[in-house]
C-alpha cells in the first residue's frame, strides 16, 4: 500500500510552513521549517487514523496524486 501524499507550502500569514494530507479531511500541521512541518503532519496523520479507528469512521485509501509540472520561460 502506498502512503498518503503530503503538500508542504510556506504561509506568509502564519510565518512558517504548512503540511497537509489531502486524502485525510482537515489533517494538517505547522512547522518553522519544511522538515518540522513534515514531522508534525506525520504525528497528525497517526492521530487522525487512530481517532478514526476508535470512532468507527472509514479511513480513506491514498488516492490523491498531484500533477507535477514545470513552467519554462
């Protein structure tokens, strides 16, 4: 089984990096660096899945795959 896709981007408003997992509703985390945001979202993913198990909610399979592209000038 493949793992969930994670987006990491810089937020001017928050003054740091946001990491989110599109397949897991509202699963995101903040970090001062991309690496810290990734560490935190991995913790959030584990907590999200554990909470879903405990409450009997379905856990979606990884399905989000972004389009990777490069803009040339």
